[in-house]
C-alpha cells in the first residue's frame, strides 16, 4: 500500500469541504465508526474511534501528515470531486 504525505492544513481543508453526511457515508463504506473517520482527519476520540496509521510531523503549513493507508483520504477526495467541490 502506498504511503501518502500532505500538509495538516490541506487535510483540514478537505475535511471542512466535505458535504454534510460524508463522514457517515465513508464510515459505512469501510464498516468503521464515524469517530474513526474523524480521527483520521485530526480528531482525537480514541474511546469510540480508532487510530489508523496517521502520523504527524511539525512544520510549515501545519506540518506534514503521513498516511500508511490513504483509502479514507481517497474516498474523501472522490466525494468532493463528485460534488464539484474544490478544496
């Protein structure tokens, strides 16, 4: 599986651009909890959600985020593309 790096600020822009219900939709597609998907986007509810291969490094533009598995990121980008939303 490919590892993907983006800036933290880009990750937040993607999350904030997602239409209402997108987190739930992605969670259902992956058979995951909504808190696990939110944690992927920088949340920190590890009581109800899991940590899933996201690594943060401090730096410019909020730092660098490395994903061991970019599946959730790719699904979010697909949702944005389907809705004609630029982030």
